[in-house]
């Protein structure tokens, strides 16, 4: 079994969805986890495993909060090995002509500057300990090509994909790996409105039909990828953006053949 015992991990956006599932999974695999979120709903996550999880309310896109979050891990546990910079907002689906600079600034602040701050402060803290570690940032398939989110969201996630490459390079020699995860469509707080809308219309079977697995993903399926990247199971994976999308981004749009059908 993947072992995180003795490891100290921070997970942001841990009050809901992917972050919540990851905090719980890391704890289940032996880590002590600092679960952070913008609201105190993160207390519910910690209540699921109070021995292993400490809840902290903070803004993952604010420099002093991220600095304080890293300091909290060191104060509580004297160490840090893993930072999963996962908090994010969608910012809605308005097009490029309808989004304001203020909306762009807020989306980039949380989705891109947040992961930058994680690498900056966790990278330094882990490097100072000299034992290596893992920084993981949540990007998205929206960061690979357009069509899976609003303009600022898409740009922020593309930024995260490249940020982990520069993170891996700049942490060179520290044995700290820096990777991203690009989830496809996952049922979480962020996509709840869409799932609700589709269910209300009795069209649940349409969810995820664009990918070859023909279903949406679960937060636990992204948490498993985060666990892999957090642990020594991925000891030679660095500067990589791991796509976990049921195959959604593996093709250009086309008329898919049914299984067993041959082309003529
Ligand atoms: P979620 O259920 O909404 O979880 C995100 C959590 O982050 C929420 O609890 C949210 O609080 C919190 N948060 C927002 N701003 C924050 C801030 N400044 N500081 C700390 N916490 C903050 O959505 P999710 O899908 O699990 O999202 C996790 C990550 O996955 C995000 O980066 C998202 O972009 C990415 N992602 C999601 C999907 C998907 O289909 N769900 C696909 C690709 C990528 P509030 O609810 O109060 O905002």
C-alpha cells in the first residue's frame, strides 16, 4: 500500500470536492494533514479524521496566508513534505468580451498565483529540511486547450501546467518534485450546478459522453492521482502534468466509432 506515514501534507481547497477527498486519502495512508479552505466547511473534513487532519481557514491566493499555512505545518508537526495546491474557482463561463479585468485578476490570483505561492513557500520550507518532497498543483484539461472553462480560468490553468515545469527546474537539486494534475469533468462543488441542471432535465446519462469512458469522474479518482504524485510511487515523475480525464483530451473532435465497429 502507498505509504505516507511520517509525512506532513498541506492540502488547499480541502473543504470540498477534490481537496476534501485528497486530504482524507492522504490521512488514510498515514500522513498528518493540514486541510485548508477559504471557509470553515473545512472543519467537516477534519472531523472525519481528527487524529490526522487539522483544519485551517485561509485564502490560498493570498501571500501572507500561504506563508502562515506553511508556518502552521512547521509549528504543529515540525516538518513539511507535501503541498497540494488545489484550491480554485471557475469564475463562470462568460466569454472574452464579457469578462472584466477584475474577474481575471481574481481568477488568476487564486488559480495561478496560489500555486506559485505554494511552490515559493513550501518549496523553501521543504528544501530547508533537506529531505525532499512533493508539490502538486491542480491544473485542468481546460489548461491544455480551450472549451472546458471560461477564458480566465483556461488561461490560469494553462499557466499552472507551465508553472510546475519551472517549479521542477527551480527546485533542482532539492529532491522536491513539482507536478500538476489536469482533471477532466469531476462532480464537485464547482460543477454541482451543471450536474443539478442535467439531472433536473433527466439527462444524467449525457454527462461525460464526450470522453471514451462515457462518464464523469469522481473526486476520489483525482485524489488517487494526487496520492501517487505525493508518494514515493512517483519518485521519478517531475515537471509533469498528469491528465486524469477519462480520455477526454486524447483526441480532436470526431465521430467516434462504437466498440467493435471497424472503419471501411
Ligand atoms: P470545489 O468542490 O468547489 O472545491 C474547491 C474548494 O476550494 C472549495 O471549497 C472552495 O471554496 C475553495 N476555495 C475557493 N477559493 C479559495 C481560496 N482563495 N482559498 C482557499 N480555498 C478556496 O471544486 P473542485 O472541483 O474540487 O476544485 C478543486 C480544483 O480542481 C480546482 O483548482 C479546480 O479548478 C480544479 N478542477 C476541477 C474540475 C472539475 O470538473 N470539478 C476539473 C478540472 C479542474 P468555495 O466553495 O467557498 O469557493
